[in-house]
C-alpha cells in the first residue's frame, strides 16, 4: 500500500505498477 501511495503521488502509478508486476512475474 505504501508503494501505491508513493507511486500515485508521482503520477506514475499505472506505469510503475505494470513494471513492478512484470518484474515480480519474471
């Protein structure tokens, strides 16, 4: 949840979330 808040604050929630998901999946 903390990461989401930080990411949203930066306005990159969608991009970062996708990258994070891909990284975790890989």
